[in-house]
């Protein structure tokens, strides 16, 4: 455990050097942001919030990488379709996509469960200020609606997607720090590569929750959306690629120091 604490201190020291502007740029490099931003303009916030939640709920067991086989494909379908007037309309639009995905029965069931819910109906006409105010309440309601743990990967990732929708809309004053990091393969792999011994997803969440808490002591504007976006994007990069990644943001020294902490 002491090794984990030492690694946590080292990673905090490096990540605390990243300025706020760069953290925000990192989020803007996420596939959810890149491929969905134009849909926000087309849909308006409420419809878009519902779309981002349901897409986040079904972002698992994909046919390929999310930035190739999932978000761009959804964008293509939405661009060809008329703006939905109800969650039911959105269900008809997306069902054609999910019926051809892996685990189609499960994903269509999840699509129907959420888009038939009171939460989806309430969010359909919501404004950013309302969603920001009740963000944590929505997290609990989403878990209850989907009959899952609030810490489940698909629930926390869906909330990240909702948070991105708020950020796209210019709202940053919402509480995300209590929502744990969505633990997927890239997050687990990067955690392993920086020498953190892990007994499972809970250990990974605990480690990164601790990292975020310490980063926020000097940068309170950073939340788990920022941290997850970074870890996901660099999770499987080589040391050289990590340095190149940060060099693109004029943070080469941060990249070099972070690469030093990464094992093969």
C-alpha cells in the first residue's frame, strides 16, 4: 500500500503542473466532444442531454474503438435523421444502430429502459442551469432507473457524457468530484503501468479519487471528467507517444516527467 501512496504523490506532483486551459483542451479531444458537438446545435440542450446519457449507457462491448466504431457512427445516423420530438422518437432513430451492435438485445433493452423513463422525459426540456444544479441527484436517479450501482462503469461514464454536454453548453459550475472514474481497460492499464497494485476496480477508483482530491487542493476547477479524459487518452500510449501528446500542448516537460513514471 505504501508503494501506491508514493506513486499517488508522484502522479499528483506531475499532473498539478497542467494548467486549466490545457485540462479543458484535453476534454475537447474526447470522441464524445469531437463527434457530438455539432449535434448539440441541432438538438438544443435538453434533447442533447438525453442523447448523451443514453449513448454513454450503451458505450460498452463495441465493434471497435469508440472513436471509430461508435461515436462517429452515431453522428452519421443523427445527421441523416430529423430532430426527434420525444424520447420515443429518439429511441426509433437509435434502435437501428443498436440492433446491429454487439449484444443487441441488451443494448436495445437499455435504450428502451432509459428513454421510457421519467428521468429522460424530465431532461428532454431541461436547461443547462437545472441540470448543473441537480447533477448529483440525476446520478442517483440514473442508477435507480437502470437498476445498477451508481459506481458502475456505464453509469459513471454516462454521467461523464452528461457533464461534457454541460461543458459544451458553457456550464462548468456543477459537482462531478464525487463521481468516481469510469474504470475501463485503458484506465486499468495505465494504473498498472504507473506501478499501482490493484485488487480490482474499487482499488483503481480509490487511487484516482485520491489523486483528484490532491490535485483539487491547488486546482479546484479540475474534476473527474478532466482526469478520466487524460488517463483514457494516454492509457496505452508508449513513453514516446506520451511525450509527443503533451508536446502538442506545449507541455513537453510534463510529458517527459509523466513518461518517467510509466513502465513498459
